């Protein structure tokens, strides 16, 4: 379509909307799914101390995997040095094309607004003042807090009084999971539409080739990170890595095509619960939290991108101290990163500013990597989702909540109602 007159317009007007409809449907059920599964899961624990145990294990594993991801990224970029020796004319061409791009400017403005907030603002943002507004905005951490709060209160009011509401959320959870099954019937066509729309956006192959080594460093690091997950699955969970990847592959493909952990969350939960065998009370807590705070792929990318930019336009900043600051800031930034496309670039600005990167060079730095950000965003979202699924298996195994899979199909009860 890139070679046909009007081809791009045809794809954006007549093919891309089907991908948008698919993403909207997944977003539609994300909030009720988190609410129902988490409230039901917490109320099923029957013991408040188990919530503390699950929460501590989940956050601890997420922090460890994020640190591993950042270290892998920094090791690769310092070894390969993809930014060293980049021709000045290429830098000028990229600068001329992207420095004043609306996308670059938007990322800088969002990063600036986030920096101006107080240090405890991320903590304040967890507590909603209007839960219905949180539902409308799909503010995942606020929805998770509300669901945890309701689940704990259900435990405290006694089983008899709690039963009607628990039954409601149990039924709602089943309905939403059935919605996932039905929506996924449309997935092959939606993924086609989403990827077609992404591919027609690449119109400067020369710049893509110039940035190939940088892109390969990111992709290579992401592959190493998936290898690390598979070692954990094999050694600790005692599961076959290939079997695990096969079970979660629909969620990975969806993550690749949407670049959004939040949009993929309903499918991730369905695959992990029904096809991997993680109990709902574990997946209902670990996966929504992970979609918001566990961004291993994004953290790895931030480490590589920050050092690559410095190698090209600020080599004097490549000190050991600055790289240690990158590790710490990328870890904190991953927790505050939104589960939406290209949020990683906003966090990258914060990472660069934390090491004293010259403000006047920031637009040039973002312009350097902007051309290949979308395909790399697709790849790192796959790692984010794979990491969430892996941690859910590890937590379930540690709590003895990992059982044999029991897949459900969309037409299990169709004969009863047709």
C-alpha cells in the first residue's frame, strides 16, 4: 500500500478502524475484570495475612526482575556501543526531521508535568476521590486499591453478610471472562488491521537502517530478558518454557500489535488462569498490579536508549555514577509508567534529566530514537506482558496456588441456549 497512490489512506480509513474497535472492546472489559477478579480473589483468601504475603512476594519479584532488565540493557549498550561513530550528517538529518515533531514535543511536555509533581505524587495518585471517575479514566492503581479495599472489608463483615456481594462479583467475573473468549474470536483480523496501520507509518527506510544497531541492541536485550523468565519458569515453577510460551502466546501477540499492557490485560488474565493454571486470587492481584508497575521491557529500553543518546550527543556524561543513577531512576520510573503506548519515552526524559542531561539537547535526543520507537515499543510490551505472566506463575507456585489448566471455550454452554 505504501507504493500505491491512496494506499495509505485506504489502510487508515478502511482497515485500521477494525483494530481500534478491538482495542476499545478490550479496554471496555478491563476495569470490570480487575474489579470482579480481585474482589473475588481477596474474599476467597479468608485470611487478611495472606494478602500481605502475596503483596510482598509480588512487589519483591517485580523489583528484582526490573533490576535484572536494566542491568542487561546497560551491559549490552556499553558492550556494543551502537551510538559510537554515528555520522554527523545522519544526526543532522534526524534532528531536522524529528526535533520539532509533535510527538517529540508531546513527550517532553508530559515529562515536564510529571517532574513538576511532588515526590509523593505517585502515592497520592493511588487513592481515588471519585471511584467512578477512576473507572472512566481506567486508572488501574486506583481501581486495584478500591478492589482491595472492598475485598478486605468483605472479609471483615463476616461470611453471611458478604456472600450476596461475593456471589455477584463471582458471576460478573465469569461473564467478563466469557466476553474475553468472544472478543478473541475477532483477534486475527484485528491484529492484521493494527499491524497494517503500523507498517504504513514507516516512510523513511534510510533512517531506520542507520538506527538498526541501536534497535538490535534493544531487541537483543529483550530476547535475553525472555530467556531469563524461561529459566525461572523451568527452575522454580518446574514447567516447560516452550509450553508456557505457547499458552501465553495470544497475549504476547496482542501486546505486540497494541503496544499496551492495559489493553492486553484481559487476555493475559484469561490465558494465565485457564491455560497456565494460576488461581484467580493470584492472577487477579498480580497481573493488574504488574500491568501498571512492572515494566521490565520498558526499563531495559530506557537503559539502552539513555546510554545510546549520550554516546551520540553527550559522551562526556557516560560516567559510572550517571549509569548507577540511570539504574535507580529507571527502576522508579517503571513503577510510575502508564500502561499505554510510548509511555516509555516520557519516562526516558525523566531518566535523562536525573543525570543532568542538557535540557537544550533533550529534543535532539528524543528525535534520535523517535523513528524506531513504535516497533521497539511493540517488542518491549511483549516483554512487559511476559514478565507479568511469569511473576504470576512464580507467586502462585510459592503459595501452592498453581494447578492443572482448565481451559474454557466461548461455546461451552451454547447448546443449552441455542
